C-alpha cells in the first residue's frame, strides 16, 4: 500500500486541547512494499504518526492518502473496508488474560470475517495450522493452547506480532515491537517482521527505540524530533553525528538500552477469588 502525508499535523488523543501538536506539518511518502523504521527520542511523535497512518487519528491539518484515497472522505463502510487492509500492532498488545493464544493470534483474521464466523471462531478456533505457523516465526509454536496470562511480557508481545502474520494486511504498522525482548529475541523479531512483509508484499513501518536494530534491518530510516521530520535517509547515510543531533538532550536513549528487557518467566498465577452477582 502506498502512503502519502502532506503537511500533516495531529494532536495526541490524550493531550489537552491547548497542547502543542504531536505532529507538525509532516510530509513524507512510502512506496508499495517499502520497509521503514522511525526513530527519535521519547515524545517525538512516533506513535501519533502510526495512528494517523492507521486511520485511527484524523489529522488536524494536511492530508493523508492511502493508495491515493483520502480515508476521511470515504463513506463509513468504505472506511471500514480500508481499515481491514491495515494492521496496527501497539506496543502492549490488547490480549484478554484468559484468552488462549490460538484465539489471540487468529483475531488477526476478524476484519475479513462476518459476525457468525467471528463468533464461531472465538468458540471453536479453526485454522490451527495457520496460527501455529505464525507463532513458529517467533519461536512460540509450543504456546499455541496456553492462556495469555501464563505468558511472560516478551511472549505476549510476540503473540501480538504473530497476529500480524495471519492478518495478511497491505500496511503493517508496528509500535515498539522490541521493547520487552532480549537482544536475541529482538533480532529474531526484526528478521521475522521484515520477512513477512516481503512475502506478503506489504508496506512495513515500525517505530523503534533500538537504533542499532533499525539500522541493521531497515533500508530506510526516518528521524522524528518534536513532531517534525529531522531526516529521511537510507540506513547507510545515518551517521553517528546525525544520531547525536536527533537525540540531543536524550542521549541516554541512544547510548543505553531503550527499555529493560521483560522477556522473563511468567510469575505463578494465584487462584482468583470470584464474586458472583
């Protein structure tokens, strides 16, 4: 899917009405099948940019075009169909704790299902081989029938990425997919994401705090700072000097670990006290 933003500004959904825009007059274009990493310090507007691309947040100024269509000028049914071709993977995947992993992964198929098929799949999951193959890409095939609340933080994050595999969307938008993973799992996740996008001929946009992973796995790097475009370059042209300028006053995010790895064994689940009404 092609993506074009022209002078787009946007406000963070949780921001006060008088707050400065999270994105400021941003213009950029993505070709069909491109793989792009977005980097920048905390508060740069990376997540807001993904939400705009996902048609989850309407720009306050400027225009977004997806395959030459303005999503905010479409009818409601047409907008819903367009959203069905997009996949936004948040940093913390919305996985119900008591849900089985297979059901969580196959939720990626829901936009293409009718109501009765969705309900049937919730009660009696089909496409077992599809879910298992998606989990295998992230070394989680043995967790197929586990409950989500039995998983570690890193495993839950990888289940969210496996859902992306089965969605078969045209535009994959991934927010901080490595924040709960150790270095080896992070490398594996990056390789799997880029491979899936290439196999499905999808456009991939990922926000990353792990700058070294972005430079190793993505051919194009977009640097954001204070909601504005700092640079848009091939990875080979992103020099240490550019990174120092991008992360000025935030150098700890560049030189240190972006997040504390959370891919730890799950804590034992204690019996819950249930109160019936």
